């Protein structure tokens, strides 16, 4: 029993956006503001620029090899080392479950606006519901994810709209001057904020892991990756400008529900609507990570790198049930064990390592002159080279700051 190609380009774009937009901006905007201060928009801009070459690399790799467990397979195609591919596949799963755990912890901050509920109970109910939805079917779960994505986009647009005066008052000159100042404390704050903001952009790479369920993946995967990342970058920068203009960075960093606080401060109204949208966005991000993690387990099992039970597909739902259950259990344990910032930082570090390896894989594949169909989107050799250098520099900066 194989997976079914039912995910169209619009659904794939919304799937990617749902993963990118979810926890990042709704949960971590306050944490980024806490370290980057008034230069928070610079942190988001810097991170989006860093990711351009990575998006190109993933676009080409997913176009060449549209399969589940994408990154692990790409690494195998480049270096033909099953053990290395298994390690990177397990690392990818780790980033997925760490990310979902981060999202799940962030969910409790918004939920507690409405009800006095324990963290453990909230996490249990959320993950049980999402696990059942992911098992139900890929088309159903991705359709739900797409619907929730539209809702969370509306929430972010509401924040931008009510704070539009702060956009018109935004001073580009002050940011240009910040670039020109050789002030170590300023740049360390911006870089530290960029590392946290990096987590907010994670998600576009997960799209490659549902490639076996995408219609015309050679064409649609690259398009969806670039469109999703470009849209998310624009939204993030606008929201960060509004946030810093409306509320002090310190106030924003102390809130467990930063966008709800922002909405209430700018409008004077109870932030019920924004809080509900934020919870839906967070739920959406967790659902997408569960789907992704299960597909990576499935894909590695298909390659013979993991136990065959994880590649078993249910005849009724056409989903890998055992792989999905394993992912949900791991997320549950991590969500109860690690705090929000630790989860986000660890996820970002793992992803940077994976990105660096993907750039190396594409460089190796290109140097081998591997055959490819005419539908493959191919970029210049310099793209993965620049991407590798910038990712390594970012990793080094993380340990220095």
C-alpha cells in the first residue's frame, strides 16, 4: 500500500505557510524582542536573507528527488552512506518533535487566557486530538491545516492593520545607522535575536517530506517553497515593526501571549479573537510537524534504515499509523520536559546543521553530474556554496554570542 498524490500546489503552499507562521510569530516574537530590543525587525530581516540560498537548495533537491524522508535521501544520493543518512534522518525527526513540543508549550500560554488549566492536561488533550487527525488521512489533515493557515494569516493581518500607524512612522534611517555602528552589544543582540527568529522561519524545509503525496512535485515543490518563504518573510517583518512600535520590548518579552497583549494595547479591546486565532495557529503548526515527522519515519523505513513497522500504511486511511503514534509520544514527553526557549534554541541549532549538510549534498550531486529530468529546477553551483558558508557562520555565531 503506497501513499496517494492528492496535495495540490495551493494546498502545499498553505501547508508550508502553516508550518512557518505557526509558533514562530505567535509565540516567539516576545522572546526575540527581549534580546534584540528596538532592532527586532533587523533580526527577522537578517534571518530571511540568510535563508534565501537554503530555499534555492531545497527547491532543487526536492525537484530532483521528490520522495518522503527527503533530506535523508538527498544525503544518501550524494554520499551513498546509509549510516550517515540514518543519523540525519533521526536528526530531522528530532527537529520536528522539538518544534512541535515548542509549539505545544506555547499553546498553554494562550489557552490560560480563557481557562485555568494545567500544562500537562492541556498538552495531553491537544496531542491526542492532533494524533487522531493526522492518522485520519493526509488530504483531510492537510486540508484542515490549510484552513487553519488561512485563519492565522488573517490574525497576523489584523495585527498589521490595527498597528498600521506604526508602519507609517517607521524610520528606515535609524536602522541604516544601526547597520553602520560598530557597536558589539547592538550586533550581539541582533544576532541573538536572529537565532531565535530563525526558529520562526523553520517549516519550508518540511514541505519536501510530503513530496510523495504532492501532484507534479518536480514543478510544485520549488514553487511552493519560494512562495511560502517570501510571504512569511514579509509578514514577519511587518508584524515585528508594529510590535516594537506599539509596546516596549521588555513588556513584550514578559508576556506568555505576546500578540494578544499587543492587540489589547493597540485597540483597548479584549484580545479574545486574536487569542483564539493564536491557539489555532499553534495547533496548526503542531499538526504539520506530526505529519512531517511521521513521513520521515515512514520514508526511512521504506529505505530499510528503520524497522519495517514504521512503513506500514493503513488500508483505510492511507497513513502510516505506527509512525504517527511514535511521533506523538515523543512530542508529549519533550513538551512536558523542556522549557520553551531551550526547545526553540535546540531546534534552530539542529536545523542549521541539517541545512549545512543539504548544501554540501547538492554541491556533491552537482559535481557528480547526476542525471535529471527536464522538469528539474536547477541553480548555479555558487548557490549551495554560499548557503553552506553562511549557515556555518551562523552556527559559529551561536556559540560565540
